[in-house]
């Protein structure tokens, strides 16, 4: 074997190792993000050597070979033939998903070397074969390769991919919708979606949830009846509530271990509700517990169920715990309530709920962390006495927004999750409303301006690093400047200001290819156009006239920006629509301005002057169409000329003398004949 053949083989083996490391890294990221557990099939290095030695495999070919005879595959052989399974005993040599790390078996994908080498990349000599139908075939990254030296970073010891053997169905938790369980890991990326099992959805999931509520209502009524009859004392009622909560909790944990998640989550959520109600009764109704002890017990109960939601990856439990935690201050009967303590607790709880929901991928709970903060802050804003307490309320809201912004700066995948994008934009607008009501004009403007500048700087900083986050920050910054314009600009000039902002946002959205920026631009332009059209011209030189000039300028800018765009449903693009609507706006503007300037004339003369202006506009359109070789512009001039003739016949003639009629018809006839002659010469040329 010559030196060149050996070097080529070493280079290919090194590329195999890099590709395998990249797949392991991506597999770990998928475990965190809830993606499909799939990877590319790889042939063993021994097979590669055999094929190269026999000449059956060309040098440098892509690694897509079938497994060698006798290799073990999942789902391809009958039991007992040495196939890969998830149920063989340790030491049998089969690949499994249940052997402990270091046993030598492969666990779901390529095995990791030993318990102390979980972070080390697999060596070339230990590459194991997988068939194309294996559990990791059909992955999104199948067939991809990166440049040499661009491999993903090695897996850390605490990484989810390091020692994933025995992965249970908990990885398919509610907080990660769309992630398949262990049983569905072998489905390909393009496999058809199985039909919905409505019997299971209704009978196993929703039926126990509904009837656990029915049971609780029945138990509550039974308690009320027994208490009214004097059979159950208040102390016994509280102890029964605690026992019921403990029983439901124990059964929920037991059935969760048996993988009966739907019923187990229902029982754990019911235990949470019963425990909180029992503590409420013991404190508020019967006075068995003081305020400090009640608050501590409430917090302990909430933490218990937050821990269960994280332990079992259950978003439903996190939602229940979030609602209970937000209500804790309202369930304490304090003699001297403290507004700073109340706001501090709610802010800390909402921030913790946000971070935990982000960490464990609970999408609904992530949004709910801000939604549950709003009612307490509304109560705090109404109860606030003085600027200091009002800024405490605003500080809690801004703290939550700052945490969102920090997570977005830290996570490269943040802008790809719609619930995180939506919450970042929606909470910005809602916080602006709070600022407007509580901070005063000066505080509102300075805070919104500072946030808008911060977001604009973040967008500029990510312009070459992450296009998705750049678009998100740019859209949020645009929203801030629009809100600032609504507060700072006077009503008479608000329309032109919004039109200018809308054109700038549209240009930025086209440059960044950002649908969020385009949507913000469309909304801003819609508001600006509506404000201008709602203010007719009453004086020749006025704010309304300036607004109409700004509207025409913005329309021309939109025409030049959107003219190159094409769409399959609109082959010619939006240019012709903007051109015709812009011509109509010019006609409306000239009509208003003419009527204002001729206000001192009698009605008949004003109408004649307006007809003359229309004729002049029609001639101008016809001339522009001839010079620019635009047939549609020439057609618009001719149509306007005919409209002017109809106006003269039905509106102007009845109120003028015969001499004026003669002048009108002579003038219109000359203009029409000249237009026809010019058009004829144009066709001859």
C-alpha cells in the first residue's frame, strides 16, 4: 500500500469521526429542544477497509454503504437472530437502549466509550454499523457535511447526549410538543402522521381530567352537607383535606412511575388544588394558621408541585403550580399588608417561572409567566401611593422584560420560537401602556426611547451574527418608535410622522427580508394614511395640506420600493395598483385644494375652475405617458378627459351662459383632438 492511499484513508476516517461528533452534538441539542431523535447511518471502518481493499468502494465516496452480513439491525430480523433490540440482557452483544454506560453496547445511536469517557469523541476504529432503516435514519442532517475543522464542540460530561442509555418516555413531556416518545424514535422524517386515536384522547386523557373536577365538586358538596349537619368539625375537615391531597399525590407518583401519565398528571394537579384549598380553609376560614405560617406553607406547596412538574416534564403541572403561586399573596390574611413585599414576591415568582419554563421548554407556561404577572401588578398600581410605589410596579414589569431580553441575547434559537417572539413584542407594547399610565409623560418618553435605542443597538450588533434575532430586535425597536411618536407628536402632525416611519420601516423590512418588520410597516402606514384622509383640507396653507403632501410623497416612495416585487397571484406586482391609486389620490388632493382656493367665487364658477384643473391634470398625465412610453398612464389621462367632459355636460352647463358653454366645448374639443393626433403620431413612430 503506497503512502497516498494511506493518507487518503486517514483523511476519510478523520472526516468520519468529525461527522459522528457533529451528530452526537446535534442529538444532544435535540434532547434539549424536543426535536426528532434521528441521525445518519454510518458504515463501520472495517467495512470501509474491506471495500477499499477489494476495489468495491471508490476512493472519497460518500459513506452510505449497507451493513455487512451478520450485522445487527433493529426491526429487520426475527427474534433470536442477533438483531438490535431494546430488551436483550446485558453482555449479549446486541445494541440496546437500556444498558448502563460503559457496558460496550450501543444505546440508541453510536455508543460512547465507557463511563469516564462520555465527553470524548468516538474513535475511528470503534465506528459501528447501522442499517438505513435503523432508528436514527432519515434525520434532517442526513448527508450533510461541514468543512474540515468546523466540527461541533465536544460533548461535556453533563450534556444530555453523554450517556443517554435508558432514556425513558419522560423525554417526550408535555412541555415539548411534537417530540416523539421512545416508541416512535424509529419513524423517519418523511413518514406519514398516524391517525389520531380519539378513543385514547377522550377516554385516557380528557375523561379523567373532567371527572376529577366532578369528583372534587362532589366531595366539596359532601363536606358542606356533613359540616352543616355537625358531623365534621373544622379541624377534622382540614385533616381530611390533607389526607386526600397526600393520597392523590401518592397515587399520582405511583402511576407516573408506571408510565400512566395522563391519569397521574390529573391526580397530581388535583392534589395541588386540594392542598391549597385546605391551607386556605385552615388559615382564612378557621384561623388555625397565622399569616406567616400560612405564607410559608403556601410557598412550600407551590415549590413541591413545581418540582413535580420539572421531575416529570409536565407542562400541565407547571401551569397549575404557576396559577397557585401567583395567588399566594391574595390567600394570606395579613393585618398590615406590605405593597413592596407583595410586588417583590410576584416579580420574583414570575421571573422564576419564566426561567424554568424556558429551561424545560414549556411554551404555554413561558407565556403564562407574564400573563399571571399582570393582575397582581394591576392591583399594585391601583393601590400604589406615590411615585416610589408606582415605579416598584413598573420595575417588576421591566424586570420580566429584561429577563426575556437577556434570554434572547443568550440563546441563538430564541428568535425561532414563535411564542418567545410574540411575548417579547406583546409585553413591550403592554409595558408601554403601563409606563404611560404610571410613569408620567417624561418618564414614559425617556424609558421608551431608551428601550428602543437598546433594541436598535442589539439589532445592529447581530446584523452579521444572527439574522433572525436582528429582525426580531428591529421589529421591537420599530414598535417603540411608533409608540413614542404617538405620545410626542401633536395630532395634526401625527399622520405625516407615521407615514415617514412607515416608509422607513418598509425599506428596512425589504432589506432585512423580515415579515415582522413589513407587518409593522404596513400597520404604521395604515394608521398614517387613515389620519391624513380623516383630515380634509380647509385652508390652502395648513397642517392638512402638509399631511396630504406627505401622503403623496409616501405613496411615491412605496411605489418605487414595491415595484420590483412579484408574486404568483399578482404577476405584475403591486406597482400598477399603487400607480393607479396614487393618481386617484393626486386627483382628490387637487380637487380639495382647488375648491379651497376658489372659495370666494360663486358655485358655478368654482365648478368651471375645477373642470379646468381636471383638464390640465389629464393633459399632464397624457404628456407623461407619451414621454415615458407608458401606455397605462396615457390611458389614465384619456379616461380623466372623458370624466371631465361628462362633468361639464351634466354639472357645469345648466348654470352658465351660451358663451361660456361655447368656450368650454371649444376648449375640450381642441384638447381631445390634440391628444388623438399625438397618439396617432406616436403609433406611426
